[in-house]
C-alpha cells in the first residue's frame, strides 16, 4: 500500500477566504478553534503572521511561497549541523514499511490498527 499525496487546492487562499467559500457553497464549517490548540505555539505564530498581514497586505502569502521555494531547493536540509542528518532525513520515507490497517484497510506504519482507528477504538470504549 502507498499513501496518497495530499491535495491542497486552497493553499494560496487565506483562512477567511476559504471559510467564505465553504459558507457560500453550503459546506459545513467549524467556527470554533480546536480546544486542544490552547497554548500551542502555532497559534502564537499565526497571530504574528496575521499582524504582519495587517500592516503589509500579501506578506503572509509571500512568506509561505518563499518557504516552499526554499524547501524545494533543499535549503533546510543544508542548514542541518551534520551532513549525515540531511541524508537520514531525506531517506526516512524509504525505510518505512507500510502495512494495512486491520480495521479500515488504509496504509499504516503501525502493526494492526492505524492511528485513527486506535483513537476511534478508545473513543468508542469511553462512550460505552
């Protein structure tokens, strides 16, 4: 089994634009922040980028596109302290053995159940 690549058709759109699209198309949209996100550093970075965007329209998108270009050129692998780390990181996918989840049949690196089905199993047990 192979994992499907993620398709992100809205990656150039801002969160507000994506929400507006969902609402206009009648797609259910969750307005609340994830309760587990409280205190996460990602929220802090998101707020910083939003403030930057307020001062300079388009800055957030340019930051993201610059990040993608740098990643494509391998900049982040070259920044590692030890050259062998770059080789290890770039070949990490090659060493993974994928099996099938016993419950849903999707690819997983875990024996037995995939992470989602394990979580679902715990949630079902808590409901009972």
